[in-house]
C-alpha cells in the first residue's frame, strides 16, 4: 500500500504535465529566437550601423559561431542533474545550428546591401593588386588615392577577366565596412531570413523540450534513468 502511494505521489498530474510542457516550450522558444534573431541582427548591424573593428569583428564572431553553437550548448549544459556522461543531444538541434550560421551570412549580405544603399558612392577605381585563389580578391584604389576597403570579391566583380591596372566602376562604402560591388544587388533577403528563423525556433524548441524531458525523467527515477 505504501509503495503504491509513493509511486502515485511522484507521478505528475495532468495539470502539472501541461504546465511543465508550456513552461519548457516558452523557455526554449525564447532561447532559440534569441540565438537565431541575434545571428541575423548582429551580422546585419555590422555594416549597416556601421560597427568598426574590433567591435565589428567581435559581432561577426558572435553571429557566425557563438550564437549558432549556443542553440545546442545552452540546453545541453542546462541539464545539471544528469551526469555529463549520460547527457544526450537531440538531433533537432542540427537545424538551428546550421540555420544560425546561414542567418549570420545572409544577415551580413543584407547589411552590406542596406549600407551601400544608404551611404554608398560610385567611383572609377583602379585594381592595384589581385589575390588569385579559390576566391579572387581585388584591392582597389579610388581616383583620389584612397584605398577602397574591404577588397572587391570575385562574386561582386573581381572575376577571372580582371587584372591589375584595370579600371572598374564600383559602389563602395566610405566607412570601409560594407563590401564594395560592381553591380547593385537588388536581392531581397527578408522572406528567406524569416523562414530560417521560424525553422530554427521550431526545431530548437522541439529539441529543448526533449532535453528537458530527459532531465525530468532522470530526476523522477532518482538518478537511475
């Protein structure tokens, strides 16, 4: 009789189970949203603000690496009651980690686009040096002798046909933060960013709830689960 009562007492009621699930979903959805939105927002802010180095470099490090990894590290490290060797990682976290990296890259591209639209200038620049590799990079110099920073990438106009001494008409950022382009980018990243954030939040919440349930089951089993 006593044993049966003990089992009944540790069994959560329907109301408690619903309340726990609701709290877990809110907690992990906010965590996933903060990580995904932070990756896109910080990367966008670097060229759009602009944020000069080293502040800009630190922001991109957070956007491209730290925040995507935090999507999985936070819920895993949250399981304090479970021994480290017994902690499991839900496969759902693979989606928000990858989505977070992509959000950071697309956020930077969208920020470059916004920065050039706001403060960009057209100029006839001379290619003073070209680094040839997997991705070519052209160092440009404006007519007044000012070096255009950052360098022109292969995708933005530094193609195979370009050589040192050539003159290219480029739109550049006087602040030296946004990447220069030969053609104005009219791509809209809004919908793609929104879809990626939704995917990251949904899968991150799902994975976080699973992690919390494993921790809850371990505690309910007295550390034997």
